[in-house]
C-alpha cells in the first residue's frame, strides 16, 4: 500500500467547489488553500482536471483522458496544489466525466481516428455509434452535423476544401476550424491521379506508384476482424510517414498534390466543377450534414442533444481503462481523495460501473475491495469516496446497491429551499400568476409531459426512431407481435417515455437478475399512464413494451435466453434515452415556462412541491442519516438556475402574496407602453414579463447602485432573460432564434433598467426588493446553518460564503472576489477573538444583506463541525418537537451521542412571524414557543451557542425559543454530558481519530454501518 494511504475511504468534512479554467487554474487555487483551510473546509472540490477543448470554461468537454488540462497548469503545478492541501490537513475531490467526450473540433485523437477509419478504427466501439443504421446512406458512416447550411449549398460556395499536409503526409477536408481526415485507403487514387497528370519526373514516379499500391492494400474500413484492424492501424501510420518523407525529399510531389487539391476544390459559380470533390467526400466514413439534421438523423449517442459531446461505451472494459487510468493513478497515490461522477444516468449500467470503479481503485492501492451491497441489506464500507450527480425524485430512492456514498446534493437543495416557502400561499400565488399570464399558464404535470413530447419530436427525434426500429426487430421475432408497425411502436414508445415518473430505471444486463421492485413499479407506472393517455392504440402494444422492458421477469416465463438478452439490451438503451428526454423536457424546457414561483424551478426541483413542512424535513434528514450519511449537501451548484441567495429572496414572496399581486399589477401597468408587437402578439409575452419581475427583485444588488452598477446588472438580467426565452422554446429557441422577439425582449429590459433616475419603476422595484432582501438574508442564515450541520457533507459553491445573487450559467460562473472574502474572514476572526462581541454581532445582523452575517454563520458552523467531527460522524439525528403559538416558524433538531449534544435551531417564514424588515423577531413575537427535550433523554447541564455566543441551562423540559433566538435568528448549541458507565467522553472520541491530519488511517467508526475513515 502506498505510504499513508487509508484502508477505507477518506470522508470529507466539508467541500468547497471551484470551477477551473484558463483564468483560474492550479496556481490560483494554490494561493487560496490557507483561506479555505481557515474557513473550515476539508476538501477542495474541483471541476474536471483532464485536458478539454481549448478555452473550455467548465472542463466537461474532455478530449484526452491521459493528460491534465495544460490550460490549468503543469503536472508540477498540480502536485504543488496537492502538497499545499495536505500541508493544511486538506484533500482533493475531483469531478470526472465518464459518459462523453468533446468531439467535432479536431482535437480529439480518438474521434479523428474514427473519422479516418470508420468501423475499422481502434476506437470505433469506444463511442456509442450505430454503424448499422437503418438509413442506408449512413451504413458504416457517422453523421457529422457541422455545416451551417445545406450540404450542397456549402459545397458549391467553396467552403469545403481538400488540403494536403505535407508535414504529416495527411489529406483533409477543411471546413472553417474543422480538419476532417480522409480514409487512407483512398490515398492511392489521389497519388495515381497525380501520376497520370505527369510532372513528377521518371525518378519519383516508381516510389509514388509503390506508395499508392501500398495504400490500396490497406484492409477495408468495414472490417471487424481485430487482426485486420490492427494491420490497418499500423500500416496507415507507416504509410503516411513514408508519404511525408517522400514529400520532404521531393518538393515537386508536395506541389503536385496541393495543385491537385486546388483543382478538385471546384470553382464557385460552376456547380459541375464540384462533382469530383463531392464524390471524394461521399466516399468517406462520415456524412457531412447541416447541423439542423442532427435531431432527426444523428447516429451517435450524445450528451443530451449536444452534437459536440459524443457518448462513450463505458461498459466496455477497454474504454473504462483508457478513460480512468490517470485519475485512478492519482487517487491511488493519495493525490485525490474522492470523485464526483458526472451524469451517471448516461451509463448503460451505473451499478456495474461504480463497482468496477471501486475495485479498480482498490487494486493499485492494494486495498480489499468491498462487494456490491445487497438491496435492503447493510451497505459495506467502500475504499474510495464517490458521489454521483443524480436527480432523485421525491418518490424515488437512490439504489442502495450502488457502490457510492450518495449524490451531489440536488435533493437537499430543493428540500431546504422548500422549507422556506409558505405552503399556505400556493392557491393565492397560483391565482396571481394565472391572472397575470392568462392563457399562457399550464399545470406543471401536463406541461412536463408536453415538453417531453416536444423534445422527442425535435432534438431527440432521431434517437427515438433508432429505438423504435430496434423494438420493431424484437416484435418481428415473435409471431404474436410481428404485426405491430414501426409507426405504432414509435408512438407507443414515445407515450411510455413521456410518462416516466423518474429520469430512468436501472435494469441491468444480467439476464438472471430480476429488475428491482422500484424499477418494476416505475415501468408499470409509465406503461399504465401511457395506455390511459393513448386510447386509440391497440392496448396489447403496451403489454408488449412492458414485457420487453422487464424481460422474463415481466410475465414472459420461458422466454429463450437469447431473447431475454436482446430485451435487456433494448431496455438499457431506452434507459439511456429517458434520462436526456427528462432533462431536456423538464430542466431545460418546462422549468423555463412555468413561473408561478421560480425559486422552486431548479435542477431536481418540482414547482408542485410548494413548501416543505418541518416534519417532512425531519423525515428526509433521518432517512439521509440512516442510509446516506456521507452524501453531499449542496444549496448552490454550477448547474443551478438561480443561486441559493436569489432563491431565498424569492421564497419570501410566498409570505406576502397580496403585496406581490399588487406590485406585479402596478409594474405591468407602468411598463405597458414599453412593450412591442411581434407577429401580432405583445412582446415580451406575459409569462416572460412575470419571470422578469421575479429575476429583478431576486437579483437586485443590495445597497447603493450607481450608473455603472446598474448597467452591469442590467446586462446580466438581459442575458438571463434571453437564455430563459430560448430554453422555453415557445417563441424563440437556440435552434431557431426569433430575432424580432429577442430584440423586443432585450429592449424591454433595457427600457426598465436604462437609467437610475428618473425611473419610477426602478424606484418602486427597489422599495419592494429591500423588504425581500432583508428577509431573504435571514433565510440565507437558515440555509447556511442547515447545510453545515445536517447529516451529510456540506458543499459550498465558489463564493457563496457571502451572498451571491446569481442566475443561470454563465452568470453563476463569474469570477469570485476572493480578496474581499479573505478580508471578511479576517474581520470575523477579529470579532470572534473579542471577550465581548455581542455588539459586533448585532452590527453584522443589522447589515445582514451585505452577506457578512451569512459568512459568520457558515464559518462558525464549519468550525463547530471541525471541532467535533468524530462526535458528529457517530451522532444520531433526533428531531426536536417545538410547541407554542409560533412553532411553525422554527426548525430544531439534535445530533447526539451518549455523551454530547448539538442542538440546531433555525427560523423559517420570518416575514409572517413579525413582518418588520430590518428588525429581528422579539420575545413577544415568539410568545410561548419552546423546544421540547425528547422524553427521558439525558442532556447536558448547559448548552453554549456557537453562533450568537449565549449559554443556556437545560434543567427544565423545554428551551424557550425567545431566549435561544434572542440575539440571532439561528443557533448551534453544543454541550457535553457527564460520563456514565464505561461510555467514552467527547475528548476520547476525538483522540480515537488522531494521527496524521493529511492521511490518518483508521477503520470504520464503531456503531455506524458504512462509516469510513475521518480526515481531520
């Protein structure tokens, strides 16, 4: 085992997510390590580190898995960053992208090899390409939707050019930045054409003829024989090197080949002159096409509908090895402590992937890999910390058999946010929204179904046709189903996919393994709902689809094993399709159309989950504590449509629906004259205008606003509104921008925010936003405390220790002012060091909208978690009852062991608690509200508040909320119990985890199944 490498996973105490790119790489991160350590972070959590497309701002378009991204720095820079983290007792968690790679840009060697060699490429089966497409024009070819116009138009405009690179002995078809290779088997014909045209000289001709003959002899590109593939791969490399050498030695050959290319490139205005070039292009292992063709005819699986991201077949061992070798080498060496797996729903068999990942990590680290957990059984300890970027619906459970520690926190973000929404206001806000947007309003469930159908009819239509064709082959193989037509199967399949209640199911490839109870339930749910919606179809077609998706375990006993395997293969492909349909249909369409309260419209969110009760919050927390104690707790992410602070502001609207109704009516009347008419309809639409008012009150910067600040904010709002309008796909879209509508929309925003004064609308907006900003800031304190001290691993998105009012990317990836954050931390450390700090803390609260109060809560909570890390890992979650007239405004729980208690108390719905912006609730507002100790629970003699600094006795059965929250709207109370029997003290718990802070090796903590090594 490498020295210092733990025998079990290093579990982060708290992570800090940063987006790396050319402007913020390893060196910039290195400079911030002391700051993050002082903040209380245990692990830096980075976006992908591997080589991506040049200029990538996110790193998800990886083009080379065996190299760190040179734009982030050198390997030495990376090593220095890791060393600095370890010196502070910290570690590194890294985002990886197993589902797809960046293609089409000419910088992915695997993809270029596929374009050059077709099915004979060494990487032909690395990508998920349908080489046997039903369309004969694509048989043995890959569709390249890169053209800006119809192929023939582009060709005859002279934009496609044959070129010869003498230095590499390489022919390409060039189109703007694209350099597309030619099949080397066709080089011989080009060389012979040069020979026929003369001019090379007698001494050079034999060598050129011999080279042409050798190129002719390459194994064909449609071969699937491994030996022939290998011969082709080796020979074409040698032959191109010989051609390059010959061109170097004989400049006449270079000149002749380049002159040939110019002649073949045709002359604009003479269509027939392009015939030879067309024939050459048509003979390649790819088909060039207009980018709009992709939705209908694409024959490689993509990341959602992004043509530039081609999916990988990660289920193939050689693909896994090629893409994971460097990352796992770094993990085994101790440079990386954990992995975040991007988009696991794109994988054919996520469970098998996670098991392989854990086992493959354990091998070089010489650890004992843990077996896959059994459904419903105890989950074993895992050697590597792994979390997955997965949306889990409210009615869905993350599969317990997955060899992971949890998710990246979308569910937690939506639960905590909904806790701050007044559920009782749903009907009133619904009425306000419907009266404002009129006929544009739709029920969300109906809207989600409609948007899934829209996506399947548009961007993902081609994939549906491929699936329907595969389903037709299965139907034709059985005489009882052979009469189903392609059209009827396609329609029925679309209905089933549109009705799926989750992103996907996880039926594996093992023909002997039954689908899980959860998967069977979701399949039955989707098929049943589709059957009811599609009443004109033959009902038996849905029975057939159900049998295929469940194979022999769906009532088809006696099904031949070969047919079971075929059904399983189809089910897996369908599962890889339902996820992008849900993502594009719901996340990227429906959530941009339904604007009743957009703080609920975020990744993994459901606008119908209007509010979350305190008992429901406790239920979710207890479930997490028991089943996924090391899952991430995120409240903002790089994928979020709105930051946690913007959402916290908008949540306050639910507490004052009457004021909101009056404000939006007033603003609409005030701005009526600024609307335009486009295609006979008002622009912007009523729905876009309603969204705009929410974004404005949510993102208005706190404090004074000058002309420069107004202009910068207006530009951000304009970009966010334009993105929202395109994502909604109602009038404009990314594929078909409606220029007139977009011009009207941006003009409307500019007119509203064009100047500071005189501007009656902006004055009114600021007056209303000030109220929302104050109570939103109080909400932010609750969010920060619950994220840091609930069961799980708290994750801070870059910069969000202060208030960040960000909208969807790229707005939420703006540069972070870390220098300001360092100054604020130093100020807060100074306050904490004072013997008497009550006045300073009151001052922080008085200016809560500047973010320092949120920073204080975050820092103090993380400090508490660091001080009592081992106790909190062992602690059980205990909901605390709250009695009294204002009980609904308090969430309280304990994390306790037999000798220590942490009591967390937070305020919710503060606006309806007292309604005075700028003031905290007073004792008379809380009245008789009190926290009740659990019956017969041993408790500390006193509790010290790590946030507000107070100390409270616990001699009675209750704690008065008016006392606990007298100075601050949140509290984190800690106390130890006297030792009884042979129970260990809190201090002995801490010493049990002592050792190297960088790589302390320890076994699983006692008393908690699945607890792994603590990094301190």
